[in-house]
């Protein structure tokens, strides 16, 4: 039997782990999120699971043996030879060698695969340490060494699921996951991301063999526009496909205060997407992802957890939670004089705006020529849950 309550998967490996002092991922994200959730009193002991570390063999479900061996060697020696750097991009392109360069991504992968196992018979799991959607089979990419989302989706497939929807609302295109399943009709991928933003993939016309939809959005993409795409593109796809499972990559870098995008969402948009997905599939996994402002990331993902539990978020958080947020430091300019609400609240108020014509056009285009979902859903689900 699956848990009647949503489950939260975390790990202490994220505490104090950093990509280096000058890297965008120098900031504490998962540990702050977990501390904030606990300080709010939002998680019962039976809801929390410690993330296992994926074994090298488990990682081979998506990654190549040579790459995993090179990643393990980089952690053991804290260096990489020129051949492996060139081939696997370890120690290059913003993918530094750091103390836990294998064990941290292996832990995030273990957490997402555990989430798939825990939802075998249904349920909801939040894995804020997951969401490394750029990882490629043979190389690191975009701060992602292991593609935990793809590995979690493969685990669902290996459990017998045949109709899965992967939704990605990170500011950056979910390229690694789309590529992984471009030829697999069992996994339909949807990515909402900033147009023209690295990795410069995911144009609307790219449909990956028919099993993907890409929604590249313009700068200053606002809450009203996200709500429009949700109601007029994303939810119609869900209702048409009737997936057995949904995985949401809930990157926080599309929020206005993030330094690595030019989008203008509040965390109310993320909570709105999560709330809309609840109940539309018997299995739901919500991952973290991008996000490079420590306050906006932790507040967003803690609010997502509250949404999954249908918990009200008070306008003013209690002193213990406020202490977590006041304990953060950020070397970027915005971190030197943070606004007071970054310390005292979790839920942003929605920031509405005009829905531009290109957003309306994008929504309509997204629904054109949707493929039929895989057949025999009832029989498949019966076999899984037997």
C-alpha cells in the first residue's frame, strides 16, 4: 500500500556541499528547503525518507560505464585527466570537480528512483534534491552530472508503467530528459522554458518524434501567462493522455529574483501548477531543479510541499522558520540588502500581468496533432497494482 500522506525525500549530503565559492550552486538549497519545512512543522516523522545513494549499476540504466567510472574517479582523486575532461565535460563548462562530485548526484538519483518505487501503487513524493535534467548519457551538462529525472522515469517504466507525463517548468529546456525518451511513446515530455536561454534547444517546432511539446516563452513571462498555458495547453494534454504517472521538474529559476533567467514568475505560479496536477494522475513525483537565489528557491520548494499537503501558508512565518531564512547569505548584489519578505514569508502573492499574443499562439500550437496515448491503460494499471 502507498502512503496516504505525501512523502518527502532528502539527505544531509546537500548540507555544506558546494560546487565552489564562485559557482551559482555555491548556495545552500535543499538543506535550506528541508530546514524551512521542518521549522514550519509541516512534516510528520513518517513522511520523511532519507535518500539512498544510487549504485553505479543503477546509474547504468541511463549513463555509460565509462562516464560513471570517470565520475567516480574524479571524486576519488579530485582531478580529471584531459581526455576525460574533453570527453565527459567533468571539470569543464560549469561542471566543476568538487568533493561530492559523484556521491551527491548519485544521492539525488537514488532519491528519485526511490520515489518511483514508493509510488508503485500510487501516491505523491517530493524530492527537492532531484531535477538534474540536463545530464547526458556520456557527459555532464548544465551543472548536472547524473540525470536523476530520466533514471526515475526509467524506474517507473521498469515497474510496468506505459503512459507517463514529464512536465518541466525550469527556466531552462529539459533537454536531457527529452532526448532520453524522444523515441519512446510511453513517456511524453512537456517543457516550459525561456526562449533563447541556454542550452538553446527546445523550439516549439521540436516535437521529438511526436512525444514532446516545447513551450519556449518570452522574457518577463508572468504569472497570468503561466496560468494561461496551464489551463490552455498543459492540462488539456493531461486530460487527453490520462497518464498513469506525472513527474514535475519544478525548477525555481523562472522566478523574477533569479539571476540566471529573465522570466518574471512568483512562487505562486509554481504552487498553482502543483495544485492543478494533484489528483490528475494516481502517481505524482515533484522534483527540484534550477534556482540560484537561496531565498527564492527555499521559499518556492517549501511552498510546494505545503501545497502537496494542502496546508495553509501563513502570511507571516513563525520565528523558527524566519531564523532559517535570516541565516542565509548570498554574495550577489541582491543578497546584500534582501527585502524583508524574503525573511518573513514563504508564499509570494501572485503577480498578474497581460497575456501576450505570442503566449496565446503558443498554447494553441502546443495542442496541434497530439498523438494518441498508449492503449490498454486499465489492464496495465491492474497488472502494476496486483
